C-alpha cells in the first residue's frame, strides 16, 4: 500500500502522528537502530462484517543480523534463524470456518473482541521488555496494510499510540522491482522461499492463516535489508495479470471505500466514516453533494452525502 496524504478507505486525522511516520525506502529501513522491535501485523476479515477482523496474526522480531541473506529456503528455517515470535489471535464469536490454511507457526489464542487491543499490546510489550527494554523504536510492519489500517482507524485506535512508525513491505518490494503491486507469494519466491515447501507460499484459493502471512512478510523484510539496492525480479502471476486486465475493461468500482459522492444518504458504512459533520441551512435546501465537496475543498473531505429531501448533508 502506497502512502497517500489523503488515503481512501480509512481516516487518518486522529492518528496522523503514526500515519505520517512511514518508512518509505529500503535506505531508511537499513538506517533504523539495531534495537528496534518490528511487529508484523496481518488481519483476516470477518464474514459477518468485513469492517471487523475474525483473525489477527502478529510476528515480532529484530533485525540485528542484517548483513547477509540467510540460506534458509523454508519459512520454518527463516522463523528459527531470525528467532521470530509468532501469535495467532482468533476472535471469539467471529471465528472463521475451519477450512483453509492450517496453523503452522506460534501460539494460538482465543480472545473476546473487547480484549483484542489490550491483548496485542500485552504480547508486543512483553516481547519488547525481553529483547529490547531500552529500545525506543516499535515499528508496525505489514504487506499491503489497507485492511489493517482500516481496523486501526476504527476498531483498534489504541494501537496507533503504541507504534512509532510503519513499513509496508509490499511498497518496498514495488520500489525494488518493475511490478506495480507485487504479490506475497511471487515476492517470497524471489527471496528463495517456497521452492522446497509449496505450503510456504501464500494461498490464492483458500482462506489465509494470518499468523503464517506475518512470517512470510518477515522473511521478505529480512531479505530486503540484506540485498541493499539490488533489483528484484518479481514475476507477475497469471491470476493477478488477468485481474488487472479485467479492471481496465470494467466500469468504475462502486466499493464503499472508493465512493466520494453519496446521494440520498450519508456515506456508509458508518464504521468507515466514524467522524462526520452535518450541514444544514436555516432556509431552503443545501447544494448538491458535488457542490458541497467543492465548498469544503480546503478540508480535503473523504466523502459527502445529502439527504433525500435535500435539507441537510
């Protein structure tokens, strides 16, 4: 996910202190202190409400040994070599169907939705106190963080005050290759993982295991640290290529997070737009949603909607 000053799909006004503290290049990544703690975060949406998560995976690690590429060719070897600590959090009453990728790494925890945020903070802080009690950098890491940032901006706000900066590994892989949106499996292959153990690659057909995805992301992170400015020959999968071709031929999307104008209603779902303001004139009807967008252009609005009767927006 690329950094944008006004991203679509989530609001950042209430956590811009973290959102603006992004690591935008491999050079910045290599200049981070050795005692920094990296928390790789991945979430899988709940089928009952895709604004919420059913499962969260986290992997915690340090990058003290960044001077050479490991010879590890499987995720299990990568996890051992870099002493990656992994946890899988399944949220009670939001469990996913059992079909999908089997759990392979770290401990499993069942946590109520109300306790998830504090549970994650407890796991991360416990790890930090053990490996880097005096370290000041706690870095959030992910691979295409769009959904995870939506969660942080609406459900787990407290996490935005814990991390000091963030890295999207997909974006660093994009900058080191000719692929506009590298896939997790194709990038992992370039790092030498997935040839001996096919299960190490990201599933394109079944449900993903969030914890395993964090180990995959951690493997790519370490590889990017070690190769410095070398080019990555990342392949584009046939599936992704065909999807992009269909998008180019398709009409504009109507996904809620990509809509700017809403007629006859406020922007929905409410969870995606938690901070709203109502505009109402003492006499007559308000302008159209398009006109409102222009009137308040200086505020860089994410979305605008008007009531059916045109009395407010």
